[in-house]
């Protein structure tokens, strides 16, 4: 049986091999939820950047600049990191250069994988469906917060382990732990996470609406997938 593994923080990436694998990058609050929403609402593609300056440069190639540092929209950027900002019909067909504190760093660290897809609760079933039909071991890369482990990304990893349990076996204890956590939390994830670090951080920025939305499963049936450095939406049947 093929395996599923979970890297709980990008700082642990040196312990994992990405070559030959399907990698799922996850930053539930809020980068990968935001990217999923943007593509589901008609953004043409997203170019993720680890560095702020590189992201700004993309403006010269006609990109809108988007993202955050420490949860706040970057000065001079066109958009921040709230999924609701990307639902605006006038953004349809636009291309976006995106950089975030943790999410786009985790994407950069996943380079070299056979496939990189983006996961969020918003497209949980689409991610499960895609991975189930890949003949490759899976690595879920949790973006965490500045190198530290967080609960929301671990929960999503657990949801994937759970959804794929008849097809992929856990490679070590991290996927088993994530699955246990998800089993504890799945009936009310908003309540379960209320004392978690990043929920508290975001609550200080007054973005409760974003938190509730990002924890809502299966709003979209698309799969953001990296193709030649660009993230595009692949529709799932
Ligand atoms: O770190 C990230 O990539 C962001 O998603 C963080 S925040 O939710 O915008 O604060």
C-alpha cells in the first residue's frame, strides 16, 4: 500500500523526501484557503513567492500583488490574505503574485516534488479525490507559524489521512496523531480551535468571519495545482 506522511512544520522538511511524491501544502489560516477561494472565483493563476521583494517585482509583469506579513496586508499591495477579497467579480481572469508569512514559504520548500497541490477545508473532497487516484506516496506539508506547529494545519492533515485511510497507510506517527486530532475536532472545528495560537492572533485583527469560513468544508470543487511555477485550478469531475 502507498503511504501518507505529514510534515508538521516546514522546519522539519529536511527529514522528508519530496521527490517522487504528491505533496499537499496546507495553511488553513489563511493562505491556502485564500488561494483556493481566489481560483474558485475565477482568478486566472497565482504565482507564489517566498520573498516580498520578488513578489513586488511581479507588478511589472502585470500581476496584482497580494498577501500579508504577520496577518496584515503589505503596504503597497493590491490585496491582503482574506478569502472574501477574492470573490469580487472584477478580479475574474486576473493574475496574482502572492506572498505570505508561512504558506508561500511552505510551497517553496516543497519544490522538487512530482506534484504540488494546495489543500484547504474549502476543497477537502477535491483534494482527497485527486490524491486517491495518484499512484504515489503522499506528503502533507503543514505551513505552521514561523517554524512552529499549529493545530489547524494538523487538523487538515488529519482529515486527509482519514479520507484516504482505505488507500494509503500512515508512514509514521505524525499522520496517526493528526488523524486522532481531527477525530476529536471534526464536529465543531471553530470551537475546538478557539484557544489556538493563530485563531487568537487573527481575532486580534478582528477577522472572525475569515476563521469560520476557512474551517467550512467543501465549498469548492477545484484543485489548485502547481504547473511550471504557476498555481492553476484543476476542476474535479
Ligand atoms: O502565514 C500565512 O501564510 C498566512 O496565511 C497567515 S495569516 O492568516 O494571513 O495571518
